[in-house]
């Protein structure tokens, strides 16, 4: 894997492999930290996209509530039941908690999106 951008000793390196880092005299610890930071940025980006994928479901639910539909109502229910809304909230919170829940990017286990 390559590090997209690394600044070391006032120089900026792009698309840096570990072999290239060694040839430039960049310590392994500096390269590995940059690689880990990049992996966490990639994970956050994926996480943010997965959270954004749920936005339309939340917006539809809120619109239905504003229009007078009721959660779990027999006659005029919202698209999401209270159980489905809880599942979706739990999923989104699990996504939000990923950076705080794992010590290493390699350990991340993505939660399963509920079928709604």
C-alpha cells in the first residue's frame, strides 16, 4: 500500500511506498503512522458514505410524521415501524462509533445494514 501524501523534514512525498520511504531515509515509524492515518481517513470516508445512504430514509420518516402519519398506527402508519427505526438508529450509531471502537483500521468490522 502507498501513502498518498507524507510530509517529512519539510519535504512532501506523494504516492510513497514503504521501499521508497526507506530510500528517502524516512523512519518506518513515520511511514507506518502516515499509513495508519490514511487508512483511518479512508474508513471515515466509507463510514460517512454509509451514514449518508440512510439520510433519505430518515427524511422520509420525518416528512411522514409532519404530514400526520403515526409510528405503528394501524390506520395511517409511517413507512418505518418503531422497531425498524430502532434498528436503523442502532446501525447508524454503530457506524458513527467505528473510530472509537477499534484500535486498528485492520480490526474494523462493518455493521450489517438492517433490511427495511
